[in-house]
């Protein structure tokens, strides 16, 4: 639990990390009736349904010129209003080393409050 989670009064925080994007797809399907915000490499999309979001993620992945190795980091929690929320980060690394590489990229997906 981070200091920001304490300040925002988040409860039941669960963080997970996985190789590939399967964890992100399963979490999007878990929040099926909700809308999402997606910040990709080019644009920011607001108010997306799950099916449209999965299509946009696939389009982003297909449009890359560099072959990336993806890691998914997720955080699910209950906010102070008692609503389940999720934050998904897709991190793409162009190299196998843990150094900074200007070709590395990231995408952020968050659920919107109903």
C-alpha cells in the first residue's frame, strides 16, 4: 500500500504483475459493464466500453514498428465511495536489459466511476 492509497482512502488493494497482456484482458472482462479511460501512445480515449477498448488495444499493438516484450501491472481496489476500481499499466520494453531505452512505451487503462 502506498502513501497515495492511504490519502485517497482506498481499501482492499490487490496488485498483480504478469508477462504478456492476458492479465489485462481478463481484468477488462471482469469489469464488463463499466466504462474505461485509455491513454495509448497516440491519443487519450474516454468513456470506452470493454469490447471497444480491447479493439483499440489490439490496434495499438498491431501498429507498433518495434517488437515489444509486454509486462502488465494491475491494481484493483475499493475507493472511498465503496466502488470497485482498476488501474492497468501495459509496459512495452524494446530491449531485454533493465536500462532506460527511449523506444520503451507504456499504456494506462483505468475504470471510470459510474
